[in-house]
């Protein structure tokens, strides 16, 4: 006991000494030898302009008792912003900033062509140390298109996780969390917010989708220790079990246009975290594994192209903060996949337009999660949100879908359901 106490006293003295005002953070013996990580913040777009924003992380090791900062990652002395209109070609220097001890910077660039992608990254530097380079971002300046607020979930309820629209009955199915134990309410409501109906209460809920005729809602949940896919009939108000599955989790439900098959992503019930895409035949009750991808951390959102082909997102995590994804075209009759989009960003929540010519999705490619559209035939991107420089929503943009070929709905800040018209 005495030895432990003596050791603690000696350690505290050493730490206190390290916090002396003459402590030299530039001394390689007293720092990590690395600059703080540069991160791209929420870059905003406008008519012919963008406001590029970046900052750096405050990364320290700190002793609780003495409040001593030990072995810090160093503050950069300079930041240099680079720009290119082609990510595969050379970037040119735009501007250089001297660090003013403010972890947030921004720079406005005007005279840009609307609809044309532009790419940026920031290099941080300090004498005697290797430079640090941020992730590259992609933004597309555009005149702002005003979105319309359809309805807002009550501030007294919890956040919305899932959102699905049915064009046949003009209704929205969504859920709200009841508590931290993963219990959910499943709610159906008209698109204008009227006619709210509680489908079920106080149950785990992983995903939801509509039948093609709009008469039924299909959702994945847990019954006892089993993962199950259930169906709720809006006419009879009855619930029935379609399938029980041996998997740990079942996500990303998508019912085929003829309502005969359901695709889902599942996490296998093994010690290794392996994802697969499964198909459930509603006529034969057969469960089939369509494909597995061991080269990605997870398989995510799915949407049907026709009764045989579909698209899906495969995701890879770099670390806790960074991930990227690729979007593929596949068939239920083959294990081969065609890459549609390969990027260094997280592109998720994919949804095809009714005519299958465009794909709505959310993406981190602009430095924050925003709403994007990809024209599959023209292979062109368009950024639809990210105009408000003051917007700092905690939950951002999520769950886009199509009302018709020109109108997209999406969830804003996990409470507001909005629509946006596009050309």
C-alpha cells in the first residue's frame, strides 16, 4: 500500500513538472510527432459559389488530476486549400491561411459553374514536421431549390429512424424510438400528416417496406430470440409472421415490384461479422442466399430495378470516423455484380426513381451528409441540399425516397419530413 502511494506521489510530481510554463511542445520528446488531423466541415453551396469549411481535431492526452496536457498532437502553423475540377488531375492552390488558434476556418469561392463538380482538400503544415492532408470533398454549386415541409414529428416524441413512402395510397410509414432499449412505434400517416395510425408499439424494429399494392407493410423485428419478418394488413388490421431467420440481424427490406420476393441484408449468426443478401420467396416460403461480400464490412441499402435485378450498397469502414461505400447492380440469378458508383465517401440510403433512370442517396462527399441524385444514364451527379451555412443539424439528411420522377422526400434532422422537386 505504501509503495503504491509513493509511486502515485512520484508520478504526480513528474506530471506537474511536465506542465511547467517552460514546457516545449516542439520538443519531439514531448509530443506525438504528428500534426492534428484536418477534417472537412460542412461546406455549403450556392448559386455559382461554395463556402469551403475545415478545422482540426483537439487531440490531447490529459491527466485527470493535474490537468496536464501530455504528448499532444501539434497545432498546424499553416493551412493551404487546393482545388480541382477533376479528382484525377493536379489540384491548384487556392489560398493559404496562418493558424490563428481557431479550430474552424472557411473560404468563399465565387464564379463557379452551376452543376459542375469541384473538388477540394486542405493541407496542414508546420516546420520540422510532415504535412497532414484532409480527405478530398466534392461539391456542386447550384441555385437553391426550396424544399417543402410536409409534417414534423412532435418534439415530445423520440427520433425517427425509418421512413418509407407508398405512391399507391400516398401514405408514409415511419417509426419513432420509445427508449434506449431499441423499442419502437410503427406509424402510418397520410403524406400531409393527417390520419395517423399506430400499427404496433413497444417492439424492436430493424426495417420496413411497403407491398407494391400499398395494402400491406412488411417489417423485420425480433420475436423472443428469433429474427422475424412480419406483415401487417392495413385493411384487416391483422399481423402475421412471414419468416423467421437464423441471423443475428435482418435489415434493408425491399419487396419486388410483383410482390413475390423480398430482399434483405442479414448479419450471419456466427462469431465472425459476415453479411449476405438473402431472398425470401413469398410463394414457396424458400430462403435463398443471393450473394456474400467478404471484401466489405457490411452490405446496406437495397432497391429493385425490376423483378430480377437490384442495386445495393457495400460499405467499408476505415476507422471509427471514416467509411466509404460502393454501389452495385446485381441479379437474383447470378452472383456477379456491376459497379455503378465507386467513391471515397459514404453513399447510402439509395433509392431508385419510378422510371429507374435516377438514384437518390445521401452522401458525405461534401463534408457533411447531404442529399444527392445520380443520373444513371448520363452518369452525372447533382447536389440537392447543403445551402444553409448556419445549419448544424445533429442528425442531418437521411432516408430519401421518390414520390414521382421529379419529387423526392427525405428526413431532416430525424424529425422533419420534407419534399424537394428536381428538374
